[in-house]
């Protein structure tokens, strides 16, 4: 099955593609954003520590996310499954910490998929994105709204806008991506792991492009 990192700016569709891959092919989807938001929602100590960073569009400290991911990777239900790491690593130090963690548990990366989308489209997607506050299903007011406004098709939960999807914070996140995450493109290119997927179409077409790219790596 393989182990993949999904890399790309916020709004590139990494989470959406990871969710389809999980449903159709049984991959385990590890989204650091989802894990951190769940901690905030549950009001844990960790959640309290990261709330401000996340809502301001900044990254949370490297060691902290590295630990969360290492814990998640150690879960027995993941054994034997292909992995999709979505939103992690986001900095070069995180990539180095991940390498150490993977080496410890005897896993190897198959490829790092870079989702490429133009800046204007990213902002449009981010500010029109909505999520279910209960089951985390993702909607988009422009490209795929829920059947009933404000209500999740899947579970009936309340559909809301993420605090960090406001125009101002979305812009900040795109800047953070440019400065802190983009260096990973070179980093993984240097390791011969980078695969580019043009992700500026609708989600079905993007998934086809992703499948083609992954086929070549499996
Ligand atoms: P998106 O990909 O749309 O930006 P995510 O849900 O992946 O959103 O992440 C939301 C926020 O969670 C980030 O802006 C950041 O504050 C925090 N976060 C998620 N993953 C990481 C990470 N690997 N390192 C640091 N912060 C992270």
C-alpha cells in the first residue's frame, strides 16, 4: 500500500484527497490539524496550549506535533495499513523528527505528494470551506455545500466555519506555508521522493490525478 506524505498549501485539498483514499483503499489518515482541533474541542491541556497558535494561523511547536504523531503511529490499529500523513511534516525539523520516528518503527516513506494550486484559488477554497463540528466532514459553500444549510449530510451535526478559515487568518497561513513549509519541497526532492499533482480541478478529477501519481510510486 505504501506510506505517503501529503504536502501542499492550506486549501490544496490534502484532507479531502486523504479522506477519499482512506474510504476507497483502507489507508490510515493521520491529520495533525484534526488531532489538534480535537484536543481543543475536548479542552485538554494540550488543546489549551495550541489554541492560540492555531486560531492565529501559526504553526504549533515542532516537538509537540512530533510527539503527537509518534503516539498516533504507535497505535496498534495502524499495523499493516498504508499511511497518509496529512499536514505533517510542515517544517524541515519536523521532517527530520519524522525520519527518526519512522526508522524506529521500521517504516519507510513511499513518496511525498505535492498538491499544487494557485494562490487565488486557495483563498477562495479556504474562505468558503465549512466543516462538521461533530464528524469533521468537509464541505464547501461554492463547490459542494451540505444538502441542508448548516447541517451535516453524514451525521446531522452542525456545519461551521473553522476559526482559521477567515480571510485574514487564511492569508497568514498561506504566508506561513511559503516561509516554513515550502523548504520541504527541495528537501524531499533531494531524497528523490517528491511527486507533483496538479490539484486545481474538482475533487473527482484531482483524485484521478492523485491515483495516477501514486500508481507510479507503488
Ligand atoms: P490546513 O492544511 O488547511 O492549513 P490543518 O488542519 O492541516 O489545515 O492545520 C490547521 C492548523 O493546525 C495549522 O495552521 C497549524 O496551526 C496547526 N498544525 C497542523 N499541523 C501542524 C504541524 N505539522 N506543525 C505545526 N502546526 C500544525
